C-alpha cells in the first residue's frame, strides 16, 4: 500500500495546477492497476496454455504498461495520460492477432472477448482528461474507435480473420454494429456524466473560493473581535467596579425608599382613618350646637364652618376609598355576570334615567368574566352615571353599552351623545384626582379618576375619545383573571382557606386539630370572606379530627358562634369531608346535630371529589328551577 501511494505521486511536484495533480495520480494508479492485472493474466495463461507467444507478449505488455509512470516522473504528464487512454485498445488488438497464430484449436469467443476489452477501455480518455483538453481526449477516443472498427480488417490482413480460419457464422460481422453502437452509447453517457461532474466540480471550486474569501474575512474579523474583546474585558473590569459601587448606592437608596414608602403609607392610613374620628366628632358637635344662641354674623361663620367640615369629611372618605382600591389588587376574583351587574346599576339609576328620558342601546357579545366584581360594578356605575350627568340638553340622551372580546381581555365601551370634553385642552388632566371640566352640574371630579385607578388595579387599561358638543366614548379593557380556581385567602400550617371561582365554592382545609386561638383566627377570616363575597357553596375537609387539643368551654362557644355566623349568611350547601380513619368516636351524634342545625344544607362525604360533584349537581338543579320559573 505504501508503494502504491508513493508510486501514485510520481510527477506531481512538476505540475502547479492542483486539478492536474488529481489526473496524474489517477494515471499512475491506472498504469499500476493495468500492469498488475496483465501480469496476473500472464501467470494464468502460462499455467493453462504454457509459454505461447501471446502469453509471452502479455508479460511484455505488463512491463510496458508502467511506462506512463516514467513519463510522469519525467514531467511528460500529457503523454503519459494519452498513453494510458489508448494503451489497452492497442495492446488488445495486437494480443488478439498473436493469440490466433499458435492456437491449434480456436473458439469463436476469442473474437468477442478482445472486443469487450476494447469496449471497456474506451472510457479511459474521460477518466484521465478534462473536457477542456479536447485534442487529447478526442484523439484518444478516435484511436479506441479505430481499433474497434479495424478489428476484423487487421485480423484479415494477418490471415487470422474469422472466416479465414474456418468459422462459418453468417452474422459474425453484425458484431461490429453491436459493439460500435455500444461504444457510442458508453462514450456518450460517459461524456454527459463528465459534463455534469465537471460543472458540479466548477461550482464547488467557486464555492470553495468564496468560502476561502469569507474565511479570510472571518479570520480578520476574529482578530478584530479578539482585539475588541481585550478592550471590552478591561472596560468590563472598570464597569464592574463602578457597578458594585452603584449597586451599593442603589441598595441604600432602595432601603430609604422602602422606609419612605412605609412612612407615606402609614401617613395615608393616619390621614384617612385616624382623622375620621375627630372629624365625625366635630360634625356631631356641630349638629348638637344651639344655633339660636349665635349672632347673625356667627351664624354665617358657623354655616361656612359646617360646609368646610363636611368637605373635609368627604375628602377623607375619598382618600380612604382610593387607598383601599390601591391595596385591593389581590382581591378575590369571582365570576362576574355583566348583564346582572348592568341590570343592578340601571335599577339604582332608574330615577335619573326616567327623569332625563335616557335611552340605552346594549349589545353584550361577552357577558361573563372572572375579575373583582365590586370593582367592575364601580367602573360601570361611574361611567354610566357620568354619561347621564353630562348629557346634552339639545338632544335626547342616548347611551350605547357594548362588550366584546379582544386579545388583551374583555372590552367595555360606554358611548354617549352628551356635551363631550375638549381632549386637546384637558387630555393630560382627564383622569386626575378632583379634576372637573364642567361646572354646570354637581360633581367632585372623582369618577374618572376611580375608573382609571380601578381598571389599572385589575391589570387593564382605559382609553377615551371625545368631541365637544358631540359626545364621548370610553373604552375599558379588563383582562380575564388567570387561575381563578385556587385563590388563597389564608394558608397556615394548621389550616388553609381558598376560593374556586369556576365552581363558586370556598374550600376550608383543616390540616390538624386547632387550638382555640387558631380556630378564632380561622373563623374570623371565613366570616370576613363570606360577608364580602356571599359564597353559597362551602367544602370543609377535616384532616385529623374535629376536636381542639385544648377542648373547653371557650372553644365550644367559638365553634357555636362560627356555625351561627355561617348559617345566617348566603350559605346554601356545605359539604363536610372526612375520611373514615379521621372520624371521632361520637361522629354519628355530631353528624346528626349538624344536619339538624343547618336544616338539610349540609352533607357528609369521604372525598372532596364527591363533595364537589354534589355541589355542581345541586347548583345545576337550582339554576334549572330558576329558569323554569322565569318562563
């Protein structure tokens, strides 16, 4: 193998063209390959036929076939390639002629087998030459074709022709037609294959050149990047030091801001809550004051004082309301039925609607969403009441209410044909606190401020379009609450309270027996939630019994108070979940007492899944009954 690799490189150093290198190597390898196979044929012929002239001739050709190696070593690579391209054809004709001289018994196959060799060797010109080297490969193809065409005439010339040696096949000469046609097909196919190969090769070369250019550019860019990286590392080191210093400053500033925020929040609570008591007392004292003892001048002053105190009281209430909204972002989300909320609002505003003959056009494509119901109610109430309040006296009031879904959430649009607002003049102040733009009607300038505050608290946004003398359109987009099925109200190591808006059910999980203080805290949170949200369905799961560790009169009184409080609320269904292993000894008696106490509104289950299925079934029945009554 080492000899073959070394011999195949003969003549390569004399050529500068890398592509010619490949053809020289191919020529060398073909020369060695042809010589090797000819030597094998010599040995085989010697073994089978003895030292015949044709056998001896094959040995000579085996040596002669190595001449292209010498030519390549001498730098004559065109001559060596041309020689390899025709050497088999010429040697086959010569060997075929000499093969007929010494045979005492000839076979017709001997006139065919050498033609096959001629046919196979006809593709060699396309292997060792490029198509652009036309004079070499065309001349070699002509030589090969000539050897095939003159095969019989040459044999006849040397008196060893087919018919001259006694063969009588009538269609023998038709072999020439077959082999010449095969020659044309084989060489034509090889030619077109060579065209395709060289086209692909040229494209590859162009691509390699382009890639080489790009690689050089990349290397240059890498060198520049490395240079810039070094500069960046130095700069990053400096920036890192500055960042550490700035971070320390930010930490200190953040701590100061937290402290300031806490102080401001405490101040807000102080203003909104602690001042309400003194102001309420002042209002009460002013009511009790005997105005008849006052002079006319003091009566006037007293009336102004009453108005000022009343204004102060209103301002404090507004401030308290705003603080409550800003701290209620995490309020429990419920299923809000928009039509029911609108019906309730229109009922509250019925007198204003009738007095001012207001017409409504209501189109609700989306009627339900999960959000904070009191805030949705407040937003819609403020927008509708504002539309009535700021109506135009020149035309019959018309308020259009629409709801539809957008990619950002549910959009509510309240459009009126009222007096409108000059947005060019007041756009920056339109949602400001205590900002009023029309003084001919009563108002505090709080409605739009609350609308924007509540909308943004719910994660939504508000937009207004208005033209003076034409009307206004306010669009509110409220995102539908995500994961409203597990809203935690309270979670302690001894108990958990959460609300599922999808099934309108509150879950109470008792993780263990509660102490009296824990039970009271749990009870207080349950009552507060139920009073504010009026949840009709409750599921209570008992993990480890119902008795407190410190069971006493105080605990029993607290439990009774809790049961009474739950009984008087909007409770309709209470599912009590307790597994068999957690049942106390007197559970049957306790169960009977609870059923009597809640008057059939309570049922007992082993799993939460069964309890929830009961609630869903009963709720569906209740809804079906309500619909039938409406019909």
